């Protein structure tokens, strides 16, 4: 199931004063939320892109393989791992399986 965010959802998130467990605002954490859509393109291009089929069917094995590939990609990305360690250090939270 995919998450759907409307322009209103994004705008409300931008305006909210989100705070993490140590009281830092989202701005201090450098979180960025942007809405990018075909509506930003010239009308003819947006119309052509909107008719391209985007649904696909995956077997359960393909779903599991894709999920595992995502996990592996995150685990093997040194910049993400560094960011996770910094965040864990600030919050005192240690994720399962963390070194």
C-alpha cells in the first residue's frame, strides 16, 4: 500500500512545529518535504506523462526481494548509517540490530 500525500498534507507538514524526542525542531534537523508533480510541467507534457501506466504486478517473491534490497541498500549506505548513529545518540534510542 502506498502513501498518498496531497498538496494540503505537505503544506500542513511544512507549517507544523514538529519536535523530536529531544525537542529539536524539524528545521534544526534539516528535514525537507517538497511536493513535485507533473502539474509543474507544461500542460502538454503533463498530459502525456499522466497517461503512462504506473501499476505493476509483483509476485510475493519479488515483493520480498525488493523489500530486502531496500533494507540492504540502507544498511550499506555509509551516509545513512552515520545519520542514524547521530540521531540515535541524540535520542538515546538504539535500534534493534544496531552495532
